[in-house]
């Protein structure tokens, strides 16, 4: 299982500095009623990729938020 986006370790104790700001922006967009698909399109457009290097999709954004 890949690590969780935004964290350096599985225990979620160490943040990954280069992913903190994009994660905050993604959550802010979701809280302003943007859909997971809209958040994914924005993140991909900004060049942000998941932990395995793949593009964001609405389902992966949803999993990110659930975790």
C-alpha cells in the first residue's frame, strides 16, 4: 500500500512538506462545495500528482479525504 498523501510515514506523524500546501488547497476547495472531480482537475492542472506519480481522479480525491 502506498503512503498517504501529505505524510512521510504510515503512522501519520511526519508531514511531507512539499504536499502540505497542495493538500490544504484541495481540502479548501472541497469545503467550498467543489466536487471531487473539480478538485482533481485543479490538482492535475497545477501539476500535483499522487504518491505513485499518477494523476488525480475523482475517486482518488475521495479516498484522500476519507483517510
